[in-house]
C-alpha cells in the first residue's frame, strides 16, 4: 500500500538526526533539535499510527515516543530514490533566454511549465501558438519574478511598488533587498505596466504562478479558450516591451538598441 502525503512528509522529517515523534491524548508532536533547544510541531496522528503499523517506527526511550526504525530509514531512502527517478522521466528541454543583455541556458520541464506547453502546441495553420520571441519574453518575466523573490508565502500582492515602498523596519522591506533583487522587481513592474490591467493578471498567473489555462478561466469566470487568446496577446505585447519583436517600442526597445 502506498504512503500518503502526510506519511511521506513525516517519515522524511523523522530521518533528521535525533528527531522523534510523541503520541499523547490523541495528539501527535514531532520533536527535533538538540536537548538544549528542542522544537515541537504538531503532526498527523493518523500518519504516526500508519507508520507504526508499517513497522517504520520503534520505541525511543519512553512510552509513547518513537523514532524511525531500520525499516523506516530504508523506506525513506527508497522515497528519495523514487524522487530521482521521477526527475529522470520528466519531459525536459534546454532553452536559452536573454536577461539584462546576458544569455542564459535554462532547463524547462515541459510537463510542468504552462508556457513551454503552450509553445509546443500548434494552431490550425500548423504554426506554433506562440513564437520564440513570445516564449522568451515569458521566460524572462518568470526569471525576474523569481530573482525578485516575489512569490508570496500565502496570499499577497505581486505589485513590486508595494514591496519597494515598505519601511526599512518591516520584514521583507526595501532595506533587506539586494540590488539585484530590487532591480528584478523593478523590471517586473515595468513589464506589468506595459501590459496594462487587461492582460497583466493572466500573463503573471500563467508565466509566474504557473497556473494552467483552465485554472485561469475557472478562477476568473471566463469562457473556455478565452484565456489562451488573452495570454497569447499578452505574451506578444511582452515581447515588444522587451525588444524581442521587430515592432518593439518603448524603454526596453531603446535599452536593447
């Protein structure tokens, strides 16, 4: 029987040196760290009992406290090995993008990247749905988004202006940003402004948050296939902004020239 996500997560956390799990009054806690500074975290009781039933845990000193058994450690090793095998079976492809005048080699997992998926699709005329310039523009936006550390921990605005205007006393404020991170955020801000509110949201969802076309349509209440058109228009506009298309205009075209 396969392990569920909670069991796999708990088993991996218990593989850390000295980590144990305690069962008491219907609750389970993960105990980690040294004797002087010990950390506690609530975990799934069902996951603990399932690992016990599998023989993956053994008693650790006192009653109700357990650690990974030898069988459990072998189980974790198999899980890690399976993860490596999964990577080998991904649909990966090499690509080259240009960021700040510098050409970079990147590896894209086409089974996970909505942008790479769209690039691989062809229209009724037999031509790709997006051209190389549009694909590179999307990858550049995603690269700057990642370098700018703009992925929210839960839910937050990705507007770079909000981050840049925080006071230096706030966590994640401008005083804590490196020059490269801040520059990446500003580039994202310029790119988003160039798209306008009609196109920007869908393009950022697609390229940066890696949402599928179906998910974007569902969240926005759009009809089927409408998001694909919006994203194609947005990527074309983004390519012009970055100076990747022949009709590119604006600040990025001047910089590229």
